[in-house]
C-alpha cells in the first residue's frame, strides 16, 4: 500500500476518534451581544461588585471591584452572597448570585453569556481550580481519543509493507 493511501487512512481514523470531542463544546448562545468597535484598552468594565465576586486576571482570579477593566476571555464569578453588574458596549448586565459571566468574541461582536449556578459550580471547580470533580459525572473524552489513536495505529501496523514486495502481513 503506498504512503499516500496510508496517510489518508490514518487521517480518516484519527478524525473519527476526535469527532465526538466537538459534542462536548459549550453552547455559544449569548445573553447579550454588541458590536465590537475596534482596538481599545478594554471592551468594558465592572459597574458594581457587591459581596463574593471574583474576576479573572492575568495571574488567576482576584476580588472584583467597580471599574475593573474587562476584555475578551474575562470571566466574572459571583458567589452565593454576591451580585455584580457589567457595562460592555451596548450591554449592561446584572450577574446574580451563584452565577458567572463569560466574555468572548463571536465574529465581529462581543458575546456576554451569563451561566447559571448549576453550570458555574462545575466550571469553577474543574476548569479553573484544576481539581478533579467528585465521582459520578466523568467524561469519556480521553477514552474516545485514545481509542481513535489506537485504532489508527492498528490499521497502520496491519497495512505496513515489510519491504520485500509481498504486501501486507496476513494473519
């Protein structure tokens, strides 16, 4: 089997193995969307931060304060005894207790997405603290990726030419 066919076959098997990963992506629906106006020092700011409110910063999370600058990738996490408001472009949003706000860019727009308390707890504990979430809700993504890679390696090994012109090794 020539090299081009082997590479194409390996690519097909690998894409099948990685295909299901996209099904775990977060929903991209925005709570509020506003046009991006171009390069500025920041795209918005925190209007108010009362109680247990944290904001993502270069070195991790820190206490949020009114006037903190916000940019793409910023996240505001509000605890059980907190509340916050943000001003980004034409969006003025309140972030209630036990929720978070993610700021991202979708094409030429700014997307603000408020995530409720049940989703915030999972996102903060596993995604931002590095801790393994408590049992019961485990992802099969690593298993699927490993299985796809092992399948591709098996196909490549089965179709490997031994160099003597006799073709693949038969079982």
